[in-house]
C-alpha cells in the first residue's frame, strides 16, 4: 500500500506485520561447464576429454544469510553506524514524543507465518558471480512507476529470491552481493517468466557514504536503504547490533520533510511537533533492560547506542527485522511493554 509522495516515493510498513518469503541458502551461479586447460590427453583437454587429465573447474558458489555478518555495511562514520549514546537531545523532544508516547515497541519480524507468509522483510545474499537481470520499472494495480528516481541496474536477483509478503503488499526484494559489498533493493517487485519488474529500485555501495540524489526515493519512502536497518537473527546471535534500527510512525506523527541521511519526503500529516524522515530516537540510558532476555537486551542496547531511525509511514514504533525460523516470537513480544515515552529525540540536524 502506498501514500502520495513529495515529489514522489514509496511507503512501506503499515499497521500490520509485514510478511515475507525467506530462504536461507540460494545457489547463485551454475557450475562453469568450460574447464580451464588441464594436461592434454589423447582425445581431449580438461574435463571434456575421455582420456585426458582432469583440468580445473569453477566451483558452484553459494551464499547464506549468515554471510551478511562478514561484510562491511557502510563505513564506521556512516549515519547508520554512528554511536549516538552521548548525542544532544532535541529541544522539541518532549512535545514530539508526547504525540505517540503511549505507543509500544513492536518487533515487526519473527518466525513462522502471518497471513501465510514469513514475518519480516526478507533478504538474500549472493556471490559476485550471480548473473544480473534487467528490471522493468512500471506501474501496476498496487502503485505507480518511479523509474525516474530509480537505479537502472541490472540487478543480480536469483530466480527464487524471496519477495516480501510472497508478492502481496509492499513486495520488497533485497539482494546483498557479499563479494562486491553492493546492496540491491526493489519495491513492489514481481517476477513473471523469469523477468523482473518493480515500481522502484535502488543500488547502494556498502563501502561508501554516498547518499541518493536529493529528492529521490529508493525502495523505502525516505530514500534510505532498508537492509542496514533490519534486525537480523545472526547479529543477535553474535551478541551485538552495531547499527541504527529502522522504524515507522503513523502519518500524523511524521513531518512532510527529511533530514540526512534520508533524501525524500511524503505527503504525511505531521505538524510542528513531529519527526521528519531520517530523524532518530534513542532509548533513554536510564531505562532498565536487565529483566529482558539476553536476545532482547542486544536489541535494546542497540537502541541506546545507535538509536532507531524513521524510514517510512506505518504503525507507531514498529521496528523492522528479517524473518528467521530461530526467532522466539513470545520473547520478541515482550518488547511490547516498552512505551515510546522511554525514548528521546536526538537533535535534528
């Protein structure tokens, strides 16, 4: 579902949990059937000869979502990775928070299914050898064509890449090239007869701080990348989330404006005391997290150190993550005891 944008853009999460198709292992290239030259035999060379010595073949390349934990996701000085634990509080923090102070944190991800699709925003990791495909930017019954603000590609999307909501709703497709540190994201994506189409797409060099052009959307309403803000099970498993977490607010709490690193705004209805896209909230240092599980403490510590960053219109205080069969949904729901009144707005630049 979409909203009207200024100048044009996309809205991602709404008042229900996003549901997504997930896959842990994706083969990303077929075995090269042309062997490099081996020792020549009597009737063939390499693997093609019946009596020749076997040559060297290229191995099948496969990648798992866990490989995302071994790559650089933007430089250390990037806004996603900045330690804001000592940053100034915005002078208008109190009236901004007051508008949604009773809203509770909601982990918009988990294990299992919701409406017959995995819960969260899925992603897939590929190798640098993954073949690239052209993407056609188009309008459809769900939303318009934002190709003029999209990166043309091509995009290294596996044929079986997971589509958010199994193709219902926002239908994001997220691909991480682990060898080249490049992120590819599509919004309102679909595939038919092996051909990919979408309403918009964005490509991010994860080794660079470069932002999208001013006023451009991405696969997210704020013109931000989605993947760097997702809570991923494997980073919780290792004990540290080292980035800001993506979250949403309802239209009435979002100012029709943006601040860096966001690049795009929408026709939201927030007034003077509302938060622009790119604004960050920080869980107060005084908030006692000791009663929460070890896994939830990893998430809460990240909220204190890196904060949560407003990326889209949706339900108040919904934080984004990737689906994973290992999530404990009952435990994640305990985050719902934390009200927005326990957060503060970081000084808006």
